[in-house]
């Protein structure tokens, strides 16, 4: 016995609806990946293995290239947010990827500087502070996301911290060898980079404490009472 015409019609409509949903999801995913702000964010991640290889070569020319690459990657951190707002291409994917790209870039750079002996014994301590703060903030973001709360707000002080941190890392990647290569040996690039790294670490402690208090405030808050329709408590 053949299928009932109404049942066949419903199956056909469900099939068409499913195909249209999948096509829309595929299109939105492809558009999301190829949006200019997300491409800029992805470029920071793609730059990391190149940066690591350049630093590992231990040549003044490659150090200069690593410094320029890091500066270019750091600049994209501003422009991806700027273009996302001006082009109205804000997305959950971009909000998720942007801090991940920043932490990967900073973490890889710090580990290469330490591993290659580019930091003094005193310069190691601010590097530890910065790495621990990044782990702390990542944990707090994950915790707040699990509670379906908005992400941690970015304060003006955090922006200053980022500026000092990126400038310090760029100078440390260049180092005194690049200063001599550029006939600027009178400028102690390495020492100045470590001074800025210490300033960034102090700002990191302040902003990290602010973020920690926000997370603790949410953790100690009473659980939200969810009411069903009709007034019953869940």
C-alpha cells in the first residue's frame, strides 16, 4: 500500500526545510570565517609558527623580521574589533576567537623569549605574572560562560596593559642585536623592553585582581530563581 498523500507531502516539506536549514548554516559558517575581522584574528594565529621559526634562527635579520611580524599581528588586534563594529560583523565566533588569538600570540612569544635566553633572570618574573594572569582570565571567562553571563568587561587600564605588553614584547624580540643592525646600538632595546614588561606585569596584577573580584562576586551571588509559567519555582 502506498504512503498517504498527506504524509508524503509532509515528508517532502520536512526534507526541503532541512535542506534549506543546512544550506543556511553552511553559508553563515563560511561567511563568518571569511569576514574581514575574523580573517584578521585568524591571521594572528597563523603568524605564530612563523614567529617561532624566526626567533629560533637566532639571527639579527630574522629577529628584525620577527619583531615586524609581531607588530603587524598586534596591530590586527585593534583593526579586527574596529572593522567588526564599523562593518557590523560582530559574531559569537569572533568574540570567542579574539581573546584566544591574543593569548596564543603572547604566550608563544613569552615562551620563545624565555627558551632562547632573551630575558634576564629579573625579566623572567614579569613573564610568569603575565602568563598566570592569562590563565586566570581564561578560567574566569569559561566560568562566567557556564553561568550564561556576559564576558568580562575590558577596562581602560586593561587596554593600557595591552599597549605596554605588546610594545615590550616587540622590543624584546628585536633585542640589542637588531639595534646594532639598525646602527642604533646607543639605545638599550633589551633593557627598555624589560622595563616595559615590568610595567605591563604591574598593570596585569591590577587588572587581574579586578577580573578576579568580578568572578568571585558572581560565584558568591545567590542562585537565580527561574520561574515557570504559572509562578512555579524551578
